C-alpha cells in the first residue's frame, strides 16, 4: 500500500529553541551588522566589506550552533534516504523551473531582473575567492535554513501551513533585499525580490517533504554553488 503523504515535520523545535531563535532573528536580519560596524568604528578598527562578512557569518554560525544544537543533531537523511533524494531533486527542478518562468515573464513585459545581492557577492569574490565560496556554499545555507525554514517555517507550520510558507517567504526575500531599498530605484529592487520567492517556496517544500532541515540545507548549498560558479566565471 502506498504511503499517504504527510505534511508533519519530523524534528521540531523545543520551546526554548523557539524563544531564543525568535529573539535572535532581528540581530541576524539587521542589528548584528550595525553593531559590528559601530563597534569597529568606536574601537578605530579598520573594517573592509569582506572582513565585515567574515565576522558577521562567524558570529551567526556560532549563535545558531549554540541555540539549535539539538535541532541540528537530527538525522541527516531524516526517515528515508530516498525521500531525502527525491525531495532535493524535485525542489531543485521546482526552483529552476519557477525562476526561468519568472525571468521569461519579466523579459516579455520589457523589464530587467538585476539581483543586487549577487552583484554584492561578485564584488566580494574578487577580494577573497575561497572565503566567499565557503561563506556562500557552507555557512549561509546552514544559518539561513536553520533560522528561516527551521525556526520561522517550522514554528508556524503547526498553527498554519499557509502562513508558514508566506511568512518564511517574506523574511527570506527581505533578508536578501532590504538593504538595497533606497539605494536603487524601487521598481528595480522589487523586481530583484522575485527570484527569492520560488527559492523560498522550494526550500520550505523540501524541508516539509523530507522532514529534515538537512535536505533544505543541501538544496540551498547546491543552488548557491551553481550561482557562485556562474558569478566566478563572469
């Protein structure tokens, strides 16, 4: 008999992880970067954009590993290796098919998609290729998936599956785009947000389908690795 698909998450967060995670989330999204820059300015420590990113991601990884150490010890493949593989492959196809469709529609309407976050990463690659590769492919997926899919999506999922998708999508999109509002034309920045919507949906679906956060981390790492390779060739 075929197994009925389940939308339950196999390894959820404890109450302590949820509270600590939501308290830390604003620091990850906005405050930590500001605090680091202010502290370096006050202490008269030179701070390049690359150094800022290194410090930022190292601190975030450390905090995530402390708060979510139990959560991240869940089985890598969840309950089923093949379900893990299936979820990652289907999520990969869903992401790229949706991204291609969005890009095609925008082009047909005469618009242009400029991913400002990718431009920022491309500029940092020249300053530290291997450092940015490690941050982009390893650190960012672990931190972002734990906080966005594990915390935001996971803690809301039991109350409202729809709201879990919507809120995690909004937060994931804004965390890659909010700093560009005001620096570039509003319409252009809003268009740059579009590709993060299918990415967020695909990553949340993969987490939900597989039941393990490591599936969405794996897919996120694959997507970032491909994007990093394209940026490096450019």
